[in-house]
């Protein structure tokens, strides 16, 4: 077999194959693949005749034209998606993606050698500082995978700090997907999760129930703010005080954009704050990568047990210049080994830098205005949707940028509504009737600065049209 015998297999010439087999130490290709059952293996003559592609190599122009033709068949939605539940369609300024596309950021790995990584370390340090200010917390790591894994690591950390305690109190109105991940992480550690019900009228945590459940075996109490339903919990500070009375840690789960108008977790008494940086300049990204936010107050018993990496500001040996370094690394691939605080091996440094750029562009005033737009868009949507007969007041408490909508008053299943919206080029809300059966045919709808008044009006008109078409009016 001289030359290339198959256009898709560049190493398929006889000389190349012979050399590779000799290096590996086998006689022929059949011996090389002997561990694979013969019934599922292609014979040599078969793979040489593989009928794939267009039968010949294509030029770049031809490949591009074919790709564009295929992509043109994709359906394009008429509005940004209305699905929330922890991930939201926020606008990402082009400058964010431009900056993180620079080679010194895009291709850089963990800055193990500080003497040649000062620029990258400073960028991560700036991220830590910005998030600390946003959350009103003292120390921020860089960084976790996403909100769910950050919550899981916070719970494991609480168990380490509060030695001998195995109980974690967690409300039923937190993000169920985050909770499932936390339970998976915690399973090998014999952690006891105690779920506290929420008030069916307000949608908020049942404070009295929290008080009944928190005891001397409680390591931590978690509260999501706003909660999974978008409800702004009004008793977070009181709940954290209950936790502290029993010497348990208070963990806050936060949606960063909401902090433009809501009190930060540090002000409410949180010991640990977690969240997701997805809303801070990352986009939806087909589900990732995202950015797990993890912060603690200034307490060395907490800081020493933080998972992930910390970038610190120090001075050079002469003391003449500032310098950055990785500090307090109680990680598994360093000196701690089996006593490491976590086994997270890849941080989200590029995403952290994107969030730092995004926050720097907005500033405190811009973040406040952005939060107000999200808040008012959702309340306008609540008014418009209520006019078509759905129940937009499933809960009485105030909400931020998302809220549940019940279709029970119309006697129609949400699945029918969602399919109808898709046919109209609109991606509807997240169905939660399977997650919270007591809520019936209910979906969670989210609204951000990406949704115009016309988008919201179109959503309401489209739902009304679907309901009429189903003969419910």
C-alpha cells in the first residue's frame, strides 16, 4: 500500500502503518485491535472502501458553503428564550469576548510559575476583588465549575469546619438541579439533608420550620436568594441568625445580577456565598462552560478550608514591587494530598476573567440599572400574562426577574402551550409541574434586558392564541 489509500485517514499508507506497528510491538493491524470483538470490527478491505463524506477531499470554500447550507436549516427564535431556572439570556458586550480571546488569556493554563504568570494572576486577582465587593464578602476563590458544584463544595466545607456535625438544612424552594448535584457530592460523606418546606402562599422559606430543624448537629443552613421561583426571600438575615445561634454556618446562594438592587449576602450575615457567574458576561453557551462563584468571610478557619485556588497580592523579595502568587493551596496535587479540601482540577479562569471584564464595563451604577430593567421587565410580563387568564400570582411575595405561571385556570397542560410556542418560534418557560407537583401545570418564566416590550407582548398574544386554538376559550 503505497501513498495515501484513504482520503480521511492520513496515516493509512503502507510504510507509515508498518512503522507504527513495529514501534508498538505488534505484527499487524488485526493483532493491534485484537481486544475489540471481531464481530464489530471492520476488515481492512472494508475500511479502505468507507463510503463517507463526498467521496473526495473538499476545499475550504466547498466546506464552508456546505456548512452554511446546513446551518441555514436551523430554526431561529423570534425572541430570546423565556426559560430561567438558574441560567439566563443576558447581553454580552463584544469587548468581553474580544479580550478573553487574546492569546495570553485564551491559551494560558494554571499559573503555577508566578514569575512568568503575573499578568494572568493579576486578571484573576481583579476578578476575586470585584466579586468580593459585589457580594460584600472578604475572600473569593478562582474558581468553581458552576453554581451546583460550588454549593456542593460549600456543604462539604461546612462539614470539615464543623467537625462531628453531619446535618445540612436546605429549603424545598432552592434550585432542584443544584440540590441533586449537592446530594451526589455528599453521598459518600454520610451527610444528612433535611428539607424545610416553603410557605405555599408566599413562596418563601418557612422560618419556624428552620428554627425547629437547626440543632447542635447542624453544620450548615442554605438559603437561595432570590429562590428558585424568583421570589425575593425577606427573612434571610433572620434565618442566618438562627443558624449562628446553634454555631452552624450560613450559606447563601445568589444570582449576581440581582445584587444590583438587593442586599448582598455579606450584609445579611452569610459565612459562605455561592452562585453562578453565567449572568456576568458568559452567555448561554449551550450549557457551559459557566463559572461557580465561591466566597467566604474573613475567618481563617473558613479560608483554610476553601476549595480551588486563591491568588494573593504580595511583594517581591526586595519589597520594591507588588507581585501576585497562588496562596493557601490546600489542594490534592500539592502538599496536602489526601487531606486536600477538594479534588477540583480545572478552574474556570477564562470565564472568571470574562466576568471581571463585564463587571468593569458595567460598574456599580450600570449593574444597578441592569437589575432594575430585569425587575421591571418581569413585572410588566406578570401584568400582561395575567390579562390572558393564567395565574401569575402563584405566590404573593415580590420577585426579581422570573416567576411561576400556572395554566390550571385555563384547563390546559403546559406541554401543549410550550409546543405551540415553539411552532411560533418562541421558546417558553421551564415546566416545573414535575418538580413541584403541588403547583400543578406550572412553568417558570424569566425576563431579562434582552426581552423588549414587544417580545413580552408577543409572548402573551401567542399564549392566548394557543389557548383559543385548543378550544379552551
